[in-house]
């Protein structure tokens, strides 16, 4: 693939620039935790936070807000989610890639239990080729597609297989949600059974299962290993996360590493005391340089690896 589909249209792969592979512009996590901190639904606040990322040199952001995360028992936004994200891309000048699919079982629409795998796949193909949720805003990614527990449930497996079939028809990359366990390996197994090359898969939240052997196995299978809560955890977890990144670099697996912050709570915003969207390109960059990571290695992780992950390029 020579281009990547963003919410404002295709962008040549060589113009993606520095990219964050797992973020959220607008989001509803109130199924997990009730309250205002679980809602990212203020366009003006989002604009200010995103402009910090742009000012730090950011060019591209992958928004992995899939079905179930776009609001449930109330309207998250006055317009459809995809249209709001496109408006934000136009206002900020950022290249935003929007994901399609469904998050994890507690966030699923009830109809998914009744749908056949190929019916789900057909809907995903439509999101990629025509537009999401009846709009003309096309998805450029399938994800984040998750497992709620430390295993893939039957209905989640159906969704994973549908995602794989949609990928084979559209060519867009798959991103997974794999939290607190090595379930990313099970996810890869399902996708491979459906004919997906692991090199087209981003396994998310790898820092949440802090074991080098797991990360190295994902990388050796060909998948991308995403450390995507950088800067927004407590100091101990952050230090551990950085050491896991260094372990992969020392093992010669740096070509599989991806960075992001997964801004998903208001408390992640700079305005609410968090580190926001710009931390990877600012604070983390300086920290890694101090630990011996070269600028060339850093640029590989934030520019070259995202380009390869999103396009399948060698």
C-alpha cells in the first residue's frame, strides 16, 4: 500500500511523519467507570490538547475508537463520531487515521451475537471502502479489536475472524487490545488461521504484561509490539516499560516497536495534570536519549515503524 486512508482522505505513506499508533480523540469509557473523567467529548479541549502534539512535531495520529467506545446510553457528541473526528483533523491539520470494528465483549452491540462471521466482515469492509456509520469518512485501520479477559471469548473470536476476513479484502492493518496477559499470542493464532500475515498486526497494551519473552515472541512472529500507555502510568510502571523497550532494542527487535500514549481519560490531558499527546515526542524522547537510544533508533520507532505497520511495506 502506497497510501494510508485518513479521515480527510488518502495520504502518501512517505508523508505520514511522526505518528502515534494508539490514541483517542473522542471517547466514552463510562461502561468501565462512571463519571466525567471517562468521557472525552469536549471539542475545544481536544483541539487544544492535540495542538500540543502538533507543536511538538507530530503529524499523524491513529484513533482506535471503535464501536462501543463512541457512546452508548447518551449522545457522546452532537454529530456522528466519525464526522467529529474529521472536523478535528481539518481544524488541527493533523493526519488522523480512524479505526473500525468493536472493542471487547462488554462493549459489543447485542446484534453481534446474532450475526454470522461473514456478515460482520461485510460491515467492516463497508466501513473501510465506503464510510463508517453511514458517513463518507473511511476507516484506515481495523481496531482496536480486543479480548476482555485473558482469553478470547466465543463472540470475540467471531469478531476476530471477521476482522481477518475484512483485512484480506481491504488490505488495512489490524490493531488488537491485549491487556494484562499474553492473550496477544492467541489473537495472532486466530488471525493467522484466517490467513493474516502477522506483519500486518499491531498487538496493543504490551506493557501491561511486562515480560520480555512475550514481547520477543510477538516480534519474532512478525507482529508489531505496541507500548501505548507511555507517560501516563505511575513512575514504577513507566520505568519498567522503558526497560522493556530497551530489552527489545538490545535483542535487535527494534523494527517491531511502536509507541503511543492511549489518551483515554480526561486526567491524561495536560489541562487535567496529565502528559497529553505530546509526551512521546518530548519527554520520552529525551529520556531515551539519556539511556543511550540514538536519534536514528527513536525516529525508526516513531516514523518508520508506524509507516510500515500501516502499509505493510518492508
